């Protein structure tokens, strides 16, 4: 699927959603803009597009009543303020659609809330967001929330955070150390290095954070990268680790896991996630338990996922 086709698919989805809210839910354009996180002008254009495209008849195409119902249920169940469900389109990859939604969220935060720096996690979803984010002349900085999933010394120029900063002509603050260190002592030494300490402080202070959700399942990036030793993975599994966000592991009840292994992980302060607007972007049936796990912690502000995944949350 070409990027142009994906962009059109996302535009059609948004136009139908706005039209549904306008004609069926009787919300005005300002209310729709606030609910979805778009500018009022964009909402107006999307509704016009839906009208001209023939989506509005005696009804509006697209069963958004169920979508909004699930969004409301998830907000209430997990006490989150932000929830957006994107469609599962057989012609489009869900990770690409999640990436589009994540890019929209970033652009809205820039335009509506004047956010000029973001805390960013790692993973395939972040890479998809970078792909979708439009280029802008505004200088927007991106600060890594955790260490890298590679342990060798090569410089990665195509990581999601690098691409995001390139799109916005901003600075990329990347620590450049592995996600998990060899020992607690080694981590303490690195934390004393001035530029590393400054990046972590900067990451902690970001008002908006965006990250994916991982875990220790076989196809997860943490396992595939082999940056965690078999012993570390075994110890985390014994402790009941299910979901992971930026190097922080949670058990099935949402409790943060703290043991010898997690103390070796390089990540922003867990308290900083709760103090900022932290949005999780993740989807897929293989991540249902992981997403449940981290949402139960009560530390995160919002979730962007796909409709199919939402059914199991």
C-alpha cells in the first residue's frame, strides 16, 4: 500500500467521523474539534469533504456509534482522558493507521497547545509516526524516554526519533546507551555523565510523552533485539512482567515491577509519566494483555489503538 493511498484512507476515515459527530451526534464544529483533537478549520473542511464525496445521505456511512461507545467505555474503565480508536482496514496495515493517528496527535499538540518538545519512546509504532508526520518549518525537539534496543556502537540515523526531529527541523536528544546496562553500578556511573543526566532531566520535564507498549512475548522488539539476557528475561517473567512502556515493566494488575533487573534499565522517571500528558499508541491481538497491564497502572493519560484490539480490552 502506497503512502498516498494510506493518507487518503485516513482522510476518508476522519471525514466520516466528523460528519457523524456533526449530523448524528449534533455536535457543533468547535465541540468536534475539541473531541477529536483537530482545528476547527480542519473539521469544517473534513465535513465539507464528506458532503462532496457522497458519504452523507439520509445517514452517514461508517458505524461510528460503536466506535464512540468503545472509546467512552475505555475511558471510564481505565480512567484515561484521551482515547481514539482507528479502523481495521483489510487494505491497510494497522500499524500504519496508528502511525497516522499518532502524527495527527503530535501536530494537534503543536498547533493547539504550542508544544515544542516531546518525550518519545522506541519501537515500530514510533517509526510509523515518523513516516506520517508532515514536514514543518517549526522547530520541534524530540527527547528519548529510554535507552536504545541495540547494544553495539554503530550510530543509528534512521530511528523514529531521528526521523521525527528531521521532519520538524528540531533537535534530537538521544542518549545512545543500551536500554539495559550490565550492572546497577554501571548505570549509576552513566547517570553522572553531564550530557546524559541533562537529557534524562529534559525527558522527565516534557509536558507530552508518546510511547508504544511492549512486553516479553517472542516477537517483541525487546526479545528480538537480544539486548536482554536470558537471565534478565527469566527474572522479569518470574516477577510477573506482562506489559512494558519505555523500559518500565508492569504485572497483570498494573503494578510496577521493581527488582535487580529493572534497576539496570535506563529510562525516564516513572513519576514523570503520570505528571505529563502521556499517550500510549499500540494495537494488535498479540498486545492485548500488555496494553491491559499498563493501563491498569493508572499512570497514563490516553490510548490510541485499533477497533479490533479495543474489543478485547
